[in-house]
C-alpha cells in the first residue's frame, strides 16, 4: 500500500496544476486536454486590445486632416503683416545717393592746367571803391563816405604750375577819378590825404593767392586771399585782401576787400566844416570782372 500510494500521488498532483492554468487562460473553451494552445492565446489576447487602438491606419488620417487646417490660416495671417510693413523701406533709401561731381567744359582747353601761362585780366567792368565812417554835426547817426572809380586795370599772371608771377601781376587804380557824394570831401582827398596830383595811382603787386585751386575752377564760388605789396601816397606796405570769387568756364568775378589805418600810408584824416569825427580805418574794395586767358 505504501508503495502504491507513493506511485499514485505524483501522477494525481500535476493534473490539477494544469487544470488551474488552463481555466484562467480560456474560460469559454471546455477542452482541458489541450495544453499548448492556451499559452499563445494568453499572449495574443492582451496584445490585440492595445495594438489596434494605437496603430489604426484610418484613425491617424482623420486626426491629421483636422490638425493641419488651423495652422495654415494662422501662418498666412502672420506672413502678410510683416510683408506690408517693410515693403516701402527700400524705395526711400535708394534715391538718397545722388551726388555727382561737378564738371564743365572750357572753350580753351589750355585753361585745364596744360598752358604754360594763365592770366586773369581785369576788364572795364571792374570798380575800385573806398569807404570811411564819418560823423557830421548836423546828422545824428554816422555814415559811410564812399568814393568810387572805374579806372581799374591790370592782371594776375600764373605759370603752368599755378605759381603767381609777381613781375607781371599788378593791379592799378586811378585816384584822380575818385568821386564821392560831396565835392568838398573829394577836394580834401586830392589835395591832402591822397595828394592825387602828385601820386595819381594806387598799385597792388600780387605775390600769392592762398586758397585758389589749380587748375582754376570753371564753376562754383569760394573764398580766397590775395597777398601783395600796395603802394599809395608814395608808401608801400604789404596787405592781405579777402576775396569772394565766382568761377565760370572762361572768367572770374567777385569782390575783394582790405582795410588799414591812415598812418599805414602816411595819410591825413579828412577835416572839413561840420565834420565831427572820422574813423581811423580806411576800407578798400575792388569789384572785379576778369576773363581768363591762356598763353604759351
């Protein structure tokens, strides 16, 4: 009994273990004898519910069609706004750089700097002028005594490099023809201050022209100077004239000015009846109109 009982116990114990395993795997299947099918069925039964729900071929396509519809609308609106804002900027910047160098043509090509000699010759349109501030007893405010003459001649001559040739550069003003608005003043100047009958000319020998470009410009306006030796009343002194020059292709015109006290040229201040005072400052002006002539 003991030996048989030992042999029956091991055979009866594995059966319920298989029955317990098969029962939970397949409750609807009544065949307990099949041991292998439940194992793949148990593995496949939990997998299908999760896989088909996440990897459906039709569901993603429906979701994709609904999702892209809003973004295109927003993107189109955002793109349109900056384009309309920055489009007008380039046309405003483009026309700004429109500076071009000035140029003009001369009838005489030698005036472009290739000539051996260039002269600025004062024409008959030039005017010499003096101004002196004076105070009359019968007038409450001072006024300028002004004398003028058209007896002006001369030239300023340059070599081919633009250097002034002083031996040929002289401007002359006739003093006997100076007239103002009062005969008494003119008579005093001729007989006392200028002594015009003894010293009939005022002469300026030009030695330098600081600021004058070379070749001489053919258009535009600029400030230059003329430095030279001025001779008046028999006395010579160096003076600097400030000139405003207007350039044209074949001529220059403008106004040059200087000033000095009477003592510079050993002259007497005017004196006459009812004249209270005269400023010790003579202002000279030369209004010039001069063609430019080139030579060999």
